[in-house]
C-alpha cells in the first residue's frame, strides 16, 4: 500500500485520501500503529473501590480486543494487568468481584493481585521456573482524579499526554462529579471512525448542522488550540447563555466560556460544560462501522440542559446523520481528497497529519 502523506502546512494540504476511510488494510494497520500507542480512558476508580476488588475488561473491543484487568491489592494500590494466564493463555479473571488472589481455573496457576506469580501445581521439575515471564504483564497505567487510563505501547506518559487539560482545568473538583447513567449511552454509527473524528474536530459545520448549539455559542470567537497529543476547541457563550463560573486562577478568567472540547489522539474526547463532563470514546468496529460511547458525569444538576451542554442527544444524532452520509460519499469514484479551511479546520488538519505520520512510522 502507498504511504499516506498530509502536508503539515494547512494552506497547502489536502485531506487524507478516500481509500483510508474504506480500505480494510488501513483499518488493520491503524490498530497497532495508532490505537495501541495512544492513551485510552478505561473507567472510574469506583470500579475497584476497596482492597481485593477485581474488574476485568476488554480494551477497545472490536479494535484492540486486549483482555485487561484492574485490581486493588490489600495495600490499597491499584494495578492494571494483562488478563491472560502466562501458562497457556487462558483468561485469568472472568468477572468482577473481591478476591485474595487470582487463580486461572484452567490449570490452577495463581497470581497475587499485583500480578506476581505465586504458585503452579505439577511444575516442580521445570528448570528455570518461575521467571519474570511467569508474572502477569503490567500495563502502562495513568490516573487523573477519579479517572483511569491505559496504553499498550505509549509514546509519552499519561501525565505528559493529558497535561494541557490537567493544567488548564486543574481547578475543577473532579471528586464531586457523579456518574449519571441517565445521560450515558452508546451510538452505533455506520461510518469509519476517522470520519466521526474529522467531524468532531471542526466547528465549521456548527452553523449549518446544529441550530440549537449555534444559538448558545458565539461562533465568531470559536477558537482552536493545538498541542502535541491533541487539541482544544474553546466555545464562548452568547449573551444570556450559561457559562462557567471561573476562578481567578484560571487562564480564562473574565471570559464567558460555554464549553471546553478536548480531543486526544486518536479517539478520546472530554467535553466540559458548566454542569459537568461528557466523555466520548470513539470505538472502531470495522472500516465502516463505529460505536461512540457517551459517558456522563454531573457536577451541578441545576445547570443540566442549559447552554452549549444541553440537547447533546440531538447534537449527536445530527452529527451521526452527516457522518453516515459522508461515509457514503467517500465511496464515490469521483472523490479522493479535499482541502482545508485554514481558520476553521485546524483540528481536522492536525488529526490527518498525526494519522499520516503514525502510519508512516514517524
């Protein structure tokens, strides 16, 4: 396959070619070259709230399909481990619960909650056993407040990856944010994952597609800030619309911020509103199908359904309809690449550059 190239100069650049969005080979190459090297949101500290808690899960099911395990040991330390037995590859932990140790039910191999090998029957004659290879692999793990992150092969630490968001919004009391099942849901989008990200990363379409959102924000002051691991779209509120009560320590103090839209390469979004946070995880299932998870954490109930953070289900359905039409469009024999609006598609251009660099090994 030919390598992708997107000019880093937006005024000269063309978009990713249409083949990227429809060729299964690009989808397969993206798994290790893009997704395995990024940081993924994996949950909340309440999943392993007390010592002895175990919580197995699959990282990016349908894409990476990596079996992992969160544990909290008796010393109250949290661990992220491979959930694959080092004997014959059996799943070690098969359900959430509270355990003193981990035991593979296939042949009885036992591990501590920190993943360290403890015991294996019938292995007395095995030379050079046990070795470090018999421990469950430890997976790179990160935390911001109550939120947990994982990466299979990171290029940066989680602290470095998320630093722009942590530094800018460090004043937020994340421990006060409660999980809201009533606003948490999955959407199945019949389109390539990258088309969904393309759409998220530009406010260019807001006046054309999202009438309610456009009524709440000041489109003329809509701003983009790029950083190495992603970008921020900063939306200011129109007069009379809800906005953050910012502390004097905030670099945005004095501005009427309606929303902070953070994106981290390639598929993770943190949307902060005066009422709280909507985390969006874009989960590729195939070249032309994507699951998008909206996970809601509410800070101030009395500000729900106000301003830019209101009607999110409607906004999502509007985006879904557009993205699915684009998926149909890129199948055309008459479309290959487009160009970028230099002031309005800065985030999408950055995404295309990062994709092309990742898939070229840079």
